[in-house]
C-alpha cells in the first residue's frame, strides 16, 4: 500500500510523528494549530489553511491560516470547491497554467504556482479541508507530497473530530455542573418546613420536569397570627428561569414582610421587576394571606385559579380569575378577593403541569378531574389529600413522563 501511495519510509516516519503531534492535545484551538503546523512542515509550503465545511450548506470557512501574514483570504476557492465535491486530494504544480482549474483571481493575483488540497473525512462525513500553496518555483509539490498530505489529513480528521467531541463534552459538563448548582440553589429556596399555624394543615409537592424548573411555591409565617402561600410559574425554563424565580421569590417575601397587603405585595413586585425587564420573562403568581380564624386574602396574577372546597356544601369550585402575570405590563389590573374559610374547607393551588398533564391519548387531566379528586378525598388530612391527588394524576397519565413541572399546595382549615 505504501508503494501505491508513493510513500517512502521517510514519509511514513513523518506521518507517525505528525500523528503524535496532532493527538498531543484535546484542546480544540491547540489541535488546529498543531495540525496546521505539522502540514506546513511536512510539505514545505509557504501558506496553509484549515477550513471547516458546513455539513448543511457545504460552505467552507477558515479555522486556521498560517503564512507570512496569517492572511485568512486568498486561497483558491476553485480548488477547495473541487476537493469538497470530489473528496479526493488534489495537486497542481503550475496553477496559473493548469487548464483543469481555469485559474481564478486568487491564483493570478498572488502568483500561486503549486497548490495541494486534501479533504478531512470522518467515514462518509466531510468535516473540512487542508489547503497549502506556494508561489515558489513550479513543481514544488510532488505526488509523494500529495499522498502524504492525504494520509496526514486522515489522521488530522480524527484528531480534529476528537478535539471537537472533547470540547462538546467539556461544555456539556460545565453546563451540567451549572444546572446542578442552579437546581441545588432552587431547591434550597423551597420551604424546608411548613409554618405551624393554629387551625391549619399545609402540605406541598414540587417536581421538576427537567434539571431546573420554572415552578416554585413558598409558604412562610408573617407573625403569630397569619401566614402566606405563594405558587408561581416562570414563563421560561432552565437556569434563567431559576434565577428569575429566586428574584421574584425574594421580592414577594420582602414586600410581604414589610407589612404590605397581598394586593400591594404583588403590585410592588410587578413594578420592581419591570424596572429591570431586560430578561423578557414574566411569572404567573397566586398569592394568599391566611389569618387565624379562617380569613383569607387572595390575589391572582395570571395564574391558574385555585380551587376552594366547601365542607358544608360538599363541593369544590374554581376561585375567580385574576389580572396579568407579574413583570408583563405596568399598571397591572390586579384584584383582591377575600373569603372566610369554615372548618373542613380546603384550598388547593396548582400549576399547569398538574392540570395539563397528558396521557397517551393526548388527553389532559384538567381542572374537572382535579376538582373530582379533591372532593373524593376531602375528608382526609392535607398531606393525604395531596398524595391522593398526585396518585390520581399519575394513574391518569399512566407511564407518560411529565412534560412540565408539577407543583401542588393543599391548605386545610381545621377551625
């Protein structure tokens, strides 16, 4: 095989040495420099180019250029395109008079004489080309140089692909670490313990459909006689949504602890978020303040309506819709609703990951099933009601994985 390719023992020694050089680094940029430097040395060229070929369009773009001026332009596009088309190494010893290439502008202007070009192939995939040229005496490159460049290109393609895959792995690893950190931060922001408030039972569930969720809930005491419940859904997903969630949570808590009403808390939060609205994200929020004795103040900012179960009537129904999401528009027309809970009454908060959970027939679980599940289990304590609803959702969806985050909060008034 070596004889057929015009490869002398010296050529084989060079290939071995070049292979070692090219695989000495998995850093993408270093690998490119090593490959190009090796090629320039092997064929004694004046200029060299490493070009990536877009697998979708077939268009080449310069990755590395080496030469007296490191010029990234001026290679023969005619020859490069021919190599892309044929996927074969090409050699011309006198480019300006070679009828095969009908010398183009770059060949004439730069006085190019000898040109070598070889494809970078990974099996049937063309990932790039190596191109070298010189304006020195005609016949500078030999058939042995052509075959040598082709052999080097085969090694270079593997090294380049390995470097690319390594870079992807490093980047994915970095992103995974960032996502894991964001998830840990997000989970740390969820309530670790429910406040103990006389006359109330509270239970909550939060499950992310991906590494970092857009849902969140919060339950916190506001003194000895009242507490707040928050459930929210950020418009985006992933790490940006987690950061936005943390900001929104902090603002809501701060405003509520400052003594604001539920309505003022969300109105001020809306104003503060809009002051720095570069992210373009918004958040739907259902916010309630519970007081001892069963008085509850509700404000809905574009979120799914909560469900109220009346023990005396033995039925559940949706509470009124509210205004727009927080961080969407100024002068948000939020409204305040107040109810008095009686012993045995229950309020259920949820995100659309619960109500819109789907089965294999692409049917959604829906609010009607959620209301029915609540009514069937309303005689149970809050934590058991929560478990029963989640089991009902799972049974409906069967083995279909959730497409969205699922958050559920149950508050039961015992009197």
